[in-house]
C-alpha cells in the first residue's frame, strides 16, 4: 500500500479469480469487507484508491505486503445469493477478544463498542472482514460468532489473533430499523 501526501492511499492486490470473474476498472470489489473500486487491472493485480474516510473506519491502513485478505467480487444479476447482503460499508473496526475451540469449529468473541450495541443481536447477522455470519451470543461490550471449519479454512477469520482488529459492517436492515425507532438520521 502506498500512502499518499493527501492522506489517501493506493492499494495493489494480487487477486485470485481475475480470469474467471473478468472484473473491469470501475467495478466494486470487497477487500476484507470494504467496498473498493478497481482503478487499474494488470493480469492478476488490481489497484484501488482509498480515501481517508475508508482508512479511518477500516483496518486497511494496517495492511502490509504479503497479508492475506478476504476478497469478494460483486454479485451479478441472476446469480444465487449464498448468504446475507453485505454492502462493504464498514462501520467500525474492533478487536478480537477471545478464541475458544467448540466442537469441530471455534467460538470467537469480538469487542462491541457501546454505540453499536443496538445493532448487534443474537441470531441477527453481522459482517466481519466481509464474511456474513450469524451472531451466536451478545454480552456487555462483546459479541460472539460460532465459526464452522469451512469458514475458518476459507477466510482470514481462521487466523485472526486475539487483539487483532477486524472490520465490522452491521446488518443494513438493523441500521434502518434502529434509526426509525430512535429517530436517528
């Protein structure tokens, strides 16, 4: 990643699936759950311009060469939807608090800042680093996800260490419901 004098950045990634997905410059591609616009494509390499707002709200500013990221190309009209709607509009980043083996999977606890407590509910959903998941439990200042082996193996959530930050996007429907009830803008 190249940090620019104006506070923004340019990010180049080697992206698997370029040949199959055939992205174009201007396409939206989610990187660790952050919706970014492709600005250049050279073979398997894609670049993105990142503005200061995105760097502030997400964990992208901490990426270093060699880091693995979750990458998701945009849904095409007519394709099957295999999960929840994730827009890539990251609300906050927060820390992994604990990891506990559970059956063949793992339960992972994340920090939950007080301002976001109304948006995260048990059996609701949340996007963590762009992976849509069902909330298993919620407590004072935290929420937990119960991760299956497939999620642990196929995403970066399997390697996120305690103390490491992740990107959080709250359920868009929850955002509108809470805003309507509380009269927020």
